[in-house]
C-alpha cells in the first residue's frame, strides 16, 4: 500500500496533496492509514529477536552505518519517495539500537515503555494537541492537570494548591527550578537580568544538568557550590551544608536554591530534605532578597512514593524481608519531599517513552504569578488553563503528559510497586550469588536501589579486603588506580563482546556499563585527586523480563572478560 501515488491528481493535473496526509474524516483513508501504522509496527518488530537467546540490540548488526560527514551531504529530492521506501529507511535507522527491556540489557535505567504510555503518546502525534492553552489542548490538558494532582497527593501536598508542568526532561525540570528560584530571590531579574551572583547549592552527587541550567540561564557555572557527600551513604553532608549556608548568611551572599538529589543514578542515595529545610530556615537570605527555593531532583526516586499507603508491617504482597527493607528505606527517604518547594519527575525512568518529565511546584499561585508574562494578541484564553503565560516552552506536545498520565492510570500504585520490587529482587539474588566468589565484591551493598556496582580483581585476591584497603589507605593509591584500569578494561571488553554477539555458555553477552566515580576514596573527601575514585562495573537489572538466569549469566561473562583481559 502506497501513500504517494502520482496517479491521483486534482483538477489542475497536479498530484492530489491530500494523499500525503492523515484524513480528518472517518472515511476509507483512515483504514489505509491504520494499515500503514500497522506496517510500521510490524517493520520495527521485525528487528526484535524471536526468543530470549539473542543479543540485546535491535536487528543483526550494531555497527554505526552513518557518520556526520556522510549525513551532511543529504539534499532534498525533486520528487518524494513511496511510503514503503521511506518506511524502510526509517526502520533501518533503528538497526543496532540497544533493545531496552531485553533481559540481557542491564546498562542503565533506560525507558521500557508500558503499552498504555505508548498508545497515549502515539495518538497525540495524529492530532498534535498543544498544551499552550485550553483552546489548542482542549481536554488533553486533563492529562497534565490530573498527573500533577496525583503526584501532589503522593508527595503529601495539597493538590488544590499545587501544580505541575510537563517539560523536555530532567534537565527541563532543573531549568524550571532555577528560573523559579532566580525570579523568587531576584524579582528584578526578569526585567533587568541577573546582576547579582546568587548561589545554587547541591551535593557532589547532583546530576550534571546543574551545569546546563547555570550556563543557559546566564547565572554562570561558577555560582554553583557543591556540598560534600558522606562516604558511607553518598548523601549530602548537612554539616558541610550548614558551613556553606552560614558563610553565605554572614557575607550577605544570597542563595537561589538548594537541590536535594532524591535517588542518585548509581547509589540510589536520597538527600535529607527535612534537615535541609531546617538549615534553610535557620540561615535565610537577607530581607532585600527573596526566600531560597528547596528543590528535589526526584526524577528517579519519585516512583517510591507509590508505597505511600503500603502496609510494611502486614506486607500484603509478601515481598522478601531484604527487599521489603530496601523498599521501606526508599519510601521513608522520598516521603521527605513534602518539605520541598518543588520537585522533578521522569516517567521515562522504566515506565514511559522519552520524554515525559514533570516539574511539580507546591504553591501554584506563587509559581504561576511569579513567572507570568503578557499574553500574545493572537492567543484567545477561552478556558481556565493557559500555561503559555508562565511556561518555558510555548508549543508543548501533549505526548509526554499523556504518556505519564496513562502510566499512572494503567499501573496504579501496585503496578509501580511490583516493577520496583522486581529490580530489587534481581539485585538481591545476584548479591547472594556473589558470595561464592572471593575475587568479586559489591561496593554498594548498603544502598537500597536496584543497581549493583561490582569490582573484580585477580582470581587470587580477596576482593572485599583489597577494596576496603584501597578505599581507605592512601598508601595503596597505586593499587586503586591499577584495579580501576582493570575494571575499565573488563567493561570495554564486555562492550566489545556485546557488539560482536559473542556467545558464552550458550548465551549472548549482556549489555553492561561502568561508573568511573561511584565515590571518592575516603582520603580524597574534597575530590581534589581525580584518580582517587572508585570505578565499578554497573549492572542495572530493571527490565521486567530479566530472570535469575540472566543475573547468573552476567556474573559468568564478567569473570570471562576478566580472565581474557588479564
């Protein structure tokens, strides 16, 4: 079936351009369009493997077949191509892409989309609702409004007084919090620009989006102050935070915002929001400045709020004791988000398509009035929801909000709980299996997230003892560096095997990754020595299709790679 058919023409003899576009009417062309979408889905599904015993990328080859130099030679052709040819070209670009959700894909916390989110996101592409104002979004704005209300309730806020706005990612949430903070602390900055070096304060473990926001807002990256993290938990050191806040207060240096990271990527560390709130109240900005903002970067950790009403004593779902303990710790940490002024959410961490991020603010009147602009002459505010007056973006596709909303409705609290527990179960099982290997050690056993961070040594080494000494003894820095090199070589070898479709013990090599700075050595608390940090292999077993077999296979492959690089 072809969309492009030159035989169809209008009365002038030119091709009928209607054949290029989705029909607004319920006619035969809708059947044709549905068939085309079906062909597209079948085409992309053809890249998926037919069984579990396969490599975790799409198609047959992971080779990069495009380069920037070759792509820049593209020009517009005089005539369009048939839909079937365009579709083939579209599908070919997915060849070699990591197959998120495959049981051997344990590289990072990447999106594995649920059916409801996919459907909601896809349908918005047909009619392009724009959450600019009610007139262009119509009832699809319900997705943003209800998602915000649900998240506010989960966080322990008053939903009627709170609000939220979907944006382009966790970086967008960071940008919103920074603009909110600057407008609150320096109200004249909206007209006159930033003329005061206000400070943004976050932990050493904060996401690098802090640099983007400070740079793009014009505040300047030098106005970021990073707070030490505790070596045993990777959480913000509140003593160091108090020192910095006291210094700012004494010297009349205004603080725009303090950011608590709620579940770091590697350690699943939650900063102590309640304690941070107390310190901000103790050391406020001087009267000539506005009140500093407390923001929680909860793009990963927000989902633990789904345990808000779970009875941890009765444990109705019969989660195992170690896993239940981790879930409870994570919920107890994330529920302190109630003390924040704003927080960020990523639905695409395990649940929904990119991008579906939501910036939440506790006081909608303050936020929306503080950032309000004059309306455009060509926009008619015919409804009561017009976020274009204060949003960063003007045109905003409804795809992210619809995907997030559909996810909340489809999974509910129990669905989210079971997805999270699945990852913890995988981690717990792998940690138990590691006990039999003296030369391997999990370096984040005390963390409560699903990720495992592993160090592997030579076969004769007692990994636990060696790691402990490398972490604490500066005299063993050469050993630390040497073994970091080994870890990196093992990671590179596993990546090479993954792309070569190497089979070990009858199964393809899994897709794993590496962290090159899980934590600094204890004698490097100021992180002044870039070499005195801990490298680790990273196993992120969050795909809902991962079983114990894949966890055991990952251990075998890591050991095989170590033996080969040695």
